[in-house]
C-alpha cells in the first residue's frame, strides 16, 4: 500500500506535506507499523482481543442502561 503525492500547480510544500500526512493516516500504514513493532504471540493476541471485546460490550451495555434510565 504505497502512498504517493504529486505536486499540484500552485501548491506549496506545506500543502503537499499535509496531503501526504492525510493519505498516510487514511491508509493505516503508521498504525500497522506501530502494531508490528514487537512480536506478539497468538495467545497474547487472543487475550488482547478478548479484553477489547469485553470493554466494547461493557460500553454498549452502559449506553443502553443510560438510555433506559432516561425514560
């Protein structure tokens, strides 16, 4: 997923750099590099995913309870 930007007519270097940064952020390259910085075993990865899922469910339950409480 290479990211490239071409200088447009009458475009400053700041604008070009801003466009490049936006494309890098949108493509997810930086987050992938950060995620793959260290090796994570499969069991550790599963544990982290399970934790995330639990947090997500708790957040959803809290929102549902707040909506019902307001009625």
